[in-house]
């Protein structure tokens, strides 16, 4: 097996020889030089190579690329992960160092980030700990509290802003206030406005007594992530828990309470607003209030105004005693999803269950204990044998950002419209050199090897992230779609040429000018004369190195448009827009129809190409 240093010497020799025939100061083995030669070979037209794509090439010099490839061959890449991440400009989770192994006094953390608190506040008597701004405004955050406030007495904790406005957030409280007595905990804003959250509470208030917990805002306005409480309030006594706002206005969020209030006594739990106005939420309560005594559970609004999604209570209040559960408004959605109660109140005694307004299309009650007091004030589900109809239920559309989708008629000179936020929300990364990318696993079947290379495991945030990307890459194409995930610029060129031929060019929106503001459309030019054409659009996927999901769909029109400042009428951007003429294969719950009306096949839908995404088109001749 070759040693990295031998490969390095070989590269030095090759570069020395090559310089005799290359311009002085130009290394022909750099990723950029290699890509330009490949581009000229595959796409012989003389059009300029766009800077926005060239800027994404690997910064690795040839000698370091050779070293990393040797590490891969030796199965030793994970031993050199910090160097790999730094040299290649990758997205890698920061390594948190242990902090505050023993904590005795009150603390006031105004600003903190990327810390691992191994033992915090154990056995505290009274006192207050405050985290005013914890990991806010960062790009990638990985924080953990291994043991927080265990066996404490009358201890107060306050997290005013935890992980707010973060791009990729991984937070874990392994054990929170286990066996605590009295005291209170307050999360004023937890994980708000995060792009890819992965929030975990391993054990929360288990075997505790007289505790009061308040989540004023939990994971609101987030996108494409997961949050979980593995065990919440188990064997607790007189625990008061309040989630004022949980997952509201979030997009494609998974929420799991594996165990909630199990075997608790006199619990008082309130979810004032759970999953309000969410898009495709997935909420699961595996075990909720089972074996509890004299509990009061209240969901004031549950999944109200949400768009499709799935909700499951696998076991709700099973074998409980004298519990009272109330859903004031459940599933009142503009576009209903799937709601399932598999075991609701089974084996419970003296149970009071009330749904003041229950609305769903795909609702199932399995093993429903009918001997308990059950009240449906308004039950709206025509397919259920328990169905009752009622008036007074109103629905609103899930709110899609204004300007994210628009009609083709908007693309004309003088139109005033809202520009959506077109900024790239992904962590900054680069492509790997093709030779290195080909050596690394890129499939669900090889997830274990991939995670090992990145010093991670199957339960990690990284596993969730790469798993979702790989599943999207491996899914069957939709009707008429041609798709491929590319791990190098060369792969992207190959796919574009395969679909469109070799006389192609690539375009993108020029800048962020006008983003999130009112703009006026200036000069508009239709690619291919504005006729229905083919294109290949490539969108970033979240992965440690740069990966693009590229696809071609039939019947599109592509436009370039000058973007003008609404007030000054000066040009501030040059935008690229794509209009999908055939939407018949789209789901009824697609955000475009939520925003524009209509439905699959009834309207065309246009959108801008966002920052760092791109579209390949045939050159106009």
C-alpha cells in the first residue's frame, strides 16, 4: 500500500515536469485546471465558464488530495478528520470540549457556543442559572448537557434564547432535572428560526416532584429537522409543564415524544399551540400519560391550519386513573393529513376525554375505550363511523412565503412583485476532487462506512442529515423526471450533457439584490425564444461535502429578467426563473397551490433560481 508521502513526492515530480509545458505559476493538477480541461472536452463551445460554479471547486492542492486518498485506501480517514474538514472546506460538526465538570454557584451566561456541559448543577440547593444567548446566530452548532440539575432542590433555570437563528443546530440534554424537587425551568425561545434542527431531550424531569417547566417557544419557524423527548416526566409527582408554542410555522418537522408523563401523579400538562400552521408535520407520541393518576392534559390547538402531514398517538392515557384530557381544536387543517390514535384510553378508569373540535379526513381510532366519558362537540370526518357534523370550523391556507411561487404572467416588464428570500441557507462547502469523491461511499447501503469516516454513528445528527439526502437521491424519479445526485462538477457536466447534448451553458441568479423586498421586473428574455424547452436544474443537498440534486422535468420555460429596485428603478440583479408548464404530477398539498390556488395540472408555476442553485440550458443559436 502506498504511503501518503510517496504519493506526495510523485506529485511534486509530475508538477515539475509539467511546468516545462505549462504557463509559469500554473499547476495543471489543481481541481480548477482539471475541470476546465474536462469542460472543454465535453462541451466544445467557447462560452465563458461561470465564476459561480468555478468557485465551488475543491481548494485542495494536489499533494493534499493525494494524502487524503491514501488515508481512504488505508481506512484511516476518520483519524485525520479535522485535517480533512479544514483542507477540503467541508461541513463538519464542531468538536465540543468538556466544560464545567462541577458547577456550584449561580451563573449568568450572556453568550455561549459549542460547549459540552458534562455535569451541571447536580445537587444544587436553590439558586438560579441563566443562559441569555446560547449558541445564537451561528452557522453550525453542536451543544450538549450530559447531566443537568440532577437531584436539585428549588433550583431555577432560564434559557432565554437557545440556538436561535442557527443554520444547522444539534442540541442534546441527556438528563434534565432527574429527581429534582421544586424549582422551575424556562425556555423562552428554543431553536427558533433554525434551518435543520436536531433537538434531543433524553430524560426530562423523570422521578421529579413539584417542578414547573415552560417552553414559551419551541422550534418555531424551523425547516426540515427533528426534535425528540425520549422520556418526559416519567414517574413524576405534581409536574406542571407548559408548551405555549411548539413547532409552529415550521416546514417538514418531525416531533417525537417516546414517553410522555408515564406513571406520573397529578400531572398538569398544557400544549397551548402545537404544530400550528405547519407544513407536512410528523408528530408522534409513542406513550402519552400511560399509567398516570389524576392527570390533566390539555391541547388547546393541535396541528391547527397545518398542511397534510402525519400524526400518531400510539398509546394515549392507557391504564390511567381519573385523568382528564381535552383537545379544544384538533387537526383543523386546510389540507388534512393522517391522524391516528391506536390505543386511546384503553384500560383507563374514570377517564374524561373531550374533543371540542376534531377535524380530519384520514383519522383512525383503534382500541378505543368506549366505557369512559367521551365528548365530541364538533367532529368532522365523513369517513368515520363516529362521525358527527358541525358548523363553525374555518380553515386557512398554510402560509407560503410571498413571492416564492408566481404565475408566468408576472414575468413581464413593469410587473411589481415581492421577491422571496433567495439567500443560500446551506453551510458553505466545496466539491471534492472527483477522484476523491469516487472513493467515498455514497449510498444508504454504505451508511455505516460513511459515518465511520466522519467519526459519527447511526443516532447522530449527521446520520439524520446524510440519510435524508441519500433517500432523496435514491428515490424513484417522478413522472417524466430524469434525476441524479452529483458529487463533483465533472459529474454535473456529464448529467447535463446526457440530457441536453453538448452545446449547453449554465446560468443562475446573479446576486441577492432585491431578496425579501418589493421589486419591479425589467427586461425579460425567454431562453429558446420563450418556447417550451428542456433544462437541468441543480439544487444543493445537505451533505459534508458539496452535493447537488440535479433533475430535468418535461415542459418548462426558462426566463432571464432584470430585477429593478422598486423605488429608484435602477437594476439591482439579473434573475433566472423557471416556469413549470405541466404540474399534473405534483401533489395537491404542494406549497405552490397553497400560495396560488389551483391544483395539479390546472396552473403553471414559476419560481426563481436561488443563490448557489443553477440551471443548464441549450445554447440559443
